[in-house]
C-alpha cells in the first residue's frame, strides 16, 4: 500500500517540476535511438523529451532504413527547439532482418521526410556513427546515461558487439518493444526488425528495461488535442502538425489520430507512471521466413525490468503533460 501511495504521489508531483529547481546533476541523461520519420510517435515523443526540463538529451541516433533522411528530420527538430549543437548521428541502414521485416516501400520506411527534404539550413550531422557516439558518451558519463530505443535495436546490437567495455558503462537501455501486457505474448516491431540485436541485449550485462508496445495506449492525443496543436502558432508545433499531415498521406494504415507508443520509455525514466516487474525475456529465432518468438516471465530474481501498462487514470494525466510540453515555448532559445 505504501508503494502504491508513493507512485500516486510521484504521478501528481512530476508535472509540477519547475526547471529552476533542476541542476545538471539531477537531470536524466538520455540518448534517443530512433527510427524517426517512420511512425508518428517518434517525432512527438522526441519533441516531448527535448522540451521536458527533467531530461538532458545528450544525442539522437537514427536507425534502420533511410537513416540519412531520419537524421535530417531529427536535426530540423533540434534546430527548432534551440539545440542545433545537439549531436545527431546516423546509425545502421540495415540490420539482421527476416524477409517480412525488410523495407520494400516508401523511401526506406520514411513517411514524413518532407519536413526536412534536404540539408539546406540544417546543422551538420555528427561525424561519428551511432554506436561510436553512444560509446563515447557512456565513457564521458559512466553510470549516468540511459539509451532509449524507439526503433530497431540494430544500433544497440552493434554497440554491444563493437564497444562492449564502453556499453558496460551505460546506466541502462530502455526499449519500446514486444507485446506482453495481456495473456498472449508476441514480438513487437522494434524487436522484429533485428531480433539478433534484441537477443544480444537480453544476454548482455547492461541493465535492460523492456516495455510493452501497448504501455502508453491510454496516453494518445484525442481529437481536441490535435486541434490544440493545429491552432498553435509555435514553429515547434507547426512542424509536428506538418509531420502528422505527411504521415497520414504516406502511411496507408495510419490511424485517424496519432499515437504515442514511444512515450512509454520517457514515462519509465520519469518514474511513477509505468507498472513494472522484474523478469526474464526469451527470444527464439527460428528458420528463415519465420517470425521470432517472444516470451517474458515474472521473476523477482530476473535481471530484466518489464513494463506492462500505464493505467487509464495515469494515462490521462500523462497525456496532458505531453500536450503541455508540446505546446510550451522551447526551453532552449
């Protein structure tokens, strides 16, 4: 009961955090590893992180498909949020996919790249590859950096393979992937894109937090929230509205309203939002042409933290926090 009360108190307090009370030491150091410009949640949740005083975003790394186009979108976003110096590194174009998970369609998976179609006026991309940049930041801030993966885990697989000593200095890897909130388990898109990388993460010594893709299902913007975005005059919001427009145009199965599945990783880092248990993850990779299988199990002695759901009431509060941050003036000018 005391633990439940503490979670409720945290959920009530977090939205009231004021930037002037946060020091560089108290901020959550995070690297965002993303397939931004694919599904719409990546850009919305990256904007949330950039404009949240609790986070110190150290870098953005792009992964899978057209990583150069994704990099341009990420740099356009950091520029509008007054952070043109923030390193944005391109990661790995291809991973270790199964046949049905390779991109065959629209420009390498990019759905709203039109918001940054070329390099004109953009800050330069990092000269480092994604895994090298993550390794360098882990060395610079040992034990402090959380990498959130909201796309394929290919960059993480490369990091753990090429720079294991540096990767061991990360605080944790927090991933949106898998479906295990209900009784049935299935592997999520972010793990399907590179199941071998997911296996490497599951067996590495770096703490891994795996969150179900449905964790944030009660947090998505409503019709009235989208209208609030459309009515805003802020340049930072206009790019989000434009991204939503192009995403709807280019993605044949786009939903009527944008979703924010990726919000789960940031909610977990903020604390008090996501229901979690310790456990284990089992990923089985079968013959070529078969989807890998995913199973998770609760285990108090398990080494992987599992996050299942943000309850409906907390989801409504987190949605309003999301909208507040998106509709606020940029923190960095």
